[in-house]
């Protein structure tokens, strides 16, 4: 009987150890994903970041019209990530002509203050449909 209890205790110890390790692994994955990218929806007045932070700005756009949000001038504090790729985050169904969000992604490179100016326009036209100016503070 003592041998059975000891074996059960050893088996229980291994199961509990394995279960604790699995939960600890999932928690660290979730925590790291939550802290990887900051997301801002709409034109913000000011964004404060830490050096090395990656962030996204989601601005309302209409897919299939030729309009897109473009960076007017580069900001020396930031690097635009994958600036040649326009990715839309659908708000409902993903059909042309429906409002959705264009996602622009940046990385904060160094400390300081600056402004990013974005313009919503067609690349083949001179006119600007909308603009967005955001003060950036990198700590």
C-alpha cells in the first residue's frame, strides 16, 4: 500500500509540474504580444512612446477608390515599417467602397519631439482629400 501511495505521489508531482510549466509558457507569450505594438485609431493630437516602441495608426479609408494615407515628410524620430504595403483592417465585410481602416506602422528610433503629417490622397492627383498631423514624443 505504501508503494502505491508513493508512486501516486510521484505521478501527481510530475503532472502538476508539467501543468505549471504549460501555464507559465502561455502567460509569457500573451504578455509579450500585448506589449509588442501600440495601436492608435484615428488622428491623435499627441502620441508619447519609448525608444524602440512599435506602433500602428489606424486611419479611416475607403478601399478601392485609389485614396491612401501617405506620409508627407519623413520624421527623423521614426521609421515607417513596410511603407510600400497598404494593409486594410476591415470594419465589417471586406468589399470595395466600404469604409475600413488603413494601418500605418512605425518604430520609434530615438528620443525627441517631432510631427508626422499624413495626407489622404490619390498618388496620381495633386489634391488632398484629408490630412492628419500628430505630435510625437519619444522618451
